[in-house]
């Protein structure tokens, strides 16, 4: 999930979505000094003059038409380049059914490490969907387990409501493809990596959106292997109440069955943020997903959904 959605979700600023400003995307810029552009304008201008237009009017019309043609050609070319990625992202939304799994999360903050092992099982009723197996190798007592399940269930329900539309990631990639983009393929591995660079943006009243680099890697069969997001500069929002010094996250995927879309196998994050005067410190977090097991759904709502980490999960809270 991109930086913008993380911050908007955390700050409740969805109503500002009409107040964004970003640099003009590269695909919408045309260099009129290139020989190809000049030749195309000259040809079109001649056609316009043959139709009775004056030289000045013909030049103006020709420049406008050729500019539109160049932009359309560039957009079409870029859409073709990212088509495999769009297809791979679309595949991620295909139904998987219900899968139980274990997630082991290691968090290192302020030079202290904490390891939590959690089990998710959608064959169970919602009050037992989540089970805390251990914290730092210690099993919870009954009260700790009950408290954990209550908190985890509330967070799970909140996440279901907060998730953006399923196609938002796809539309975001299509938008990113209009800006700085690189597509690299490896003949030895068959993998293809898509790299997008987003320029600095601004949201009225709220703050600035940091420039960021986002990459997707597909395997030889065009399944997603990895997705990374790195902010390239700090960010300040909500009049300074939220600050992000740095943010970097990566998600790895694994194919469990050939007829199903990939499943998340690991999520790593490295960040430092400040919220209402509270400093998270330098935080490194790694979640490893294992022991996937196909189970019978207790309720259709429990179909397995594993997404990107969001900043709302990592905002420091006062003890």
C-alpha cells in the first residue's frame, strides 16, 4: 500500500482526495525540440495549409495535434509495458478460499527484540480466529489470550472496513506508469522488475507526500514475487502531529498451488515515525508466514486476505 493511502487512513483525511497536486507525469510531457516532433509538425502543418489554413494557424493546429498524438502513443506504449504487472495484480484478487497460517513477527525497537507467534484459522468462529501462540517463547495465560483475541478481532474488523477498493492498487500502478518508470528483464532467471519513481506531491491543508520508489518483481510465469516501497524523503503531516523520518517495506510472495494466486510469505519494514510527540524510534519488523493449510470456512467473511503493512499498524502509542 502506498504512502499516501497509509497517511490518509491514519489521519482520517480521505475527504481531501480532491486537493492533491503532483508534478506533471513524464508521459504527458512532449519535447518539441526533437527531430521526430518537428518532422511530424511540419507534415501536419503542410496538410493544414493544403486545406486552406494560414501558415500561422496551420502551425498552431499542427503543434496541438502532434502533441496529442505523441502523448497518446506514449500512454499506449507504457500501458503495454505494464500489462503483465496489471494482470499479476489482478490475479492477486482471485478467491483463494480459507487458509489457516502461522505468522511469526520479530520486532526490533530501541535495541530490544520481541518475537510474537500468532495463528490465524478461518475454520474457527470469529472469537477464536486469532490465537496468540507465544511472546518471546512464553505462552499466554487465559486472560492474556482473551485480551489478545479481543484486540486482534477488533483490529481485523477495522482493517476490513478500512481497506481501499480492490482495484486501487491496479489503478495506482497505471497512474505510476505515466511517470518515471523502468522495466528490466533477466534472461537468466526470467524475472521482470518494474520500477516506478513518484515525485514529491502536496495535499492542501494536510501536508506533503514524499517522493518514493516502488518496485514489483514477477517470475517467468508472471506471478508476483516481490513488492517494495521506499520513501525517498521525510514527510510531515497534520501540522507536524505526524512525521515520518523514513519508511521502507518489502513483501515476498510464494506460490502454494499452481491454480491459485501467490500467498504472502514475508513482510519486512524499517521505519521511524513521530505521532503526537511520541517517537517510535528506529523500528525493524519482519513477519514470516508459514504452515499454510487449506481449511473449511466457518464464515465466508473469513476468506484469507493478506495485504501490505500500513502505517496505522506502526504508529507509536503512549504506554
